[in-house]
C-alpha cells in the first residue's frame, strides 16, 4: 500500500522478461554459437538485439527504483 506503483512495475518486468525470451526464440542467430562467435546477423536480429538491450536497461532502472523506494526518506 505504501508503493502501489511497484505492482505495475513488477508486471512490466515480467512482460520484459517474456519479450526477451520471445525475441531470442524468433531470432535464432541471437543464440550463442559453440565457437563463441556471432552467427551471421540479419537486420531483424540486429533490431531485436537493440530491443533486448533497451529492455534490460529498463529492467535495471526499475530494479534501481525499487531499491531507492524501499529506503526511508
């Protein structure tokens, strides 16, 4: 009750996790290769990689907000 915004931010985090999994599933070239080198990349995979990076940045920002929100004023 003291931080109702955390509920929707938690839902957003779950949606971000699902979106990342779906993007990796849809773009197999994002999977790591056995030799450690990137597979040939398509434009779609490059864009998916950018979306993933930004989703991870948003998730980190949400986590940071949660930590700051839990501290006393």
